[in-house]
C-alpha cells in the first residue's frame, strides 16, 4: 500500500491559479505549493502577484511560485499566461480558474447590459477559454485536473446576486460538459462551490457586523469561511486522491445550503 501522504503529492506538477494575489486564490496557491506543485500566481496586477510569490518561496524554501500577470477578460492575455507558464515552468497539469467579478449588487431590473456582459465574460468565457488552452497538453499526457471555482449561488435564486449566480450556475455545467469530453483522456474537471468566505470580493455579504451576527447564528458551523477553508479541497481535486472524481461540484459553505435558503 502506498504511503498516505502520496495521495496528495503534487511534486513536479505545474499549476496555474488565477485571481491568486489574494483571497481564495492566494490560499489555494499556497497550499498547492506546500504539497509540491510549481505554482504560477496570476492576477491583473504584477505587484500583488510578486508579493505572494516571495512569501510562498520563502516559506517553502524553494522556487515554488512564479508571477505572471493576466487580465482574464482578454483572450490574448490568457494565451500569453499559458505560453509563458510552459516556457518558465512546463506544461500545465493543474488549472484553478478562480478569478471572477461581480460589478453589480442588486435587482436585475437595474443592472446594465455592460455589467451583465462583464460578469459573463469574466466568470464563464474566461474559464472556458483557459481550459481550452491547457487541455491539449493535458490530453497528450493523459493526465490533468481543471478546477473551476463556482459558488453556492449557482444553486439558488437571489434578488441581489442574480447575474453572478447565473454565471456560477453556468460554470457548473461547463465543468460537467468538459468532464464528459476529456474524461477518456484521463483529464478531470470539477467545481468548488464556496459559501460566504471572508474575502475582499465578498465584503458586501459579510462586512456589516449586524448581518454577520444574524447569518452566522443560523449557520450550523456558526461562522463565515476563511480562504484556507477552501484550499484543501483544491489540493484534493488536483491530487491522485481524486483520480476517480470528475464533473462534480464540491460545496464548502459551513452548512449554508442546508439551513439558510437565499443569500
């Protein structure tokens, strides 16, 4: 029998994590590196990426992380991200499509077409494009893991997060479709669906102390999530431990889906 730690061993694997300069993406990048992967930290601003890279490399005692900036709304920048990763680190084994936007909070009747388009472009088109860019190498190697960060918003209706929830539901179907297409080549595609995590991205949902008090009193685990609460699932999905898991949605929400209803 193999040693238990080998189930999560990512040594020698190349990973890209988008939106990795802070929040959930940063936590995932740190954990992937801890388990042996060589991680490309990507987001729009190079300074934020480089700060995370310096921290990871210092903690790991090796050149485990690399910074490559990318604006996910531009297809040519996504291709450059993949090309530079291959040149610096090697072909991509693990893709974590984490970067997302939510430029509007409120009822759909007041949302502009431009805001809706931005949500779909960033949250649906971008992971689709990026997946297609890394898949040729994964399929050639008969190995790979794509992880799309969706949300519990993809399962429920919302009067204030409608477009975002639509995009996250689309991510669930994107993962299922891709899983069917590339499964014969031993490439796995899954989603992680966080609940409310205390990040800058989700401030509108947790920063008001009164709202936090009311919501956390109803959550079974009595707290909102922290970024590192999501990172372990990404390590699992990227590793040999999840080798027979594909097309699935892992819900990590402190029990919100079983107790709260609409966010």
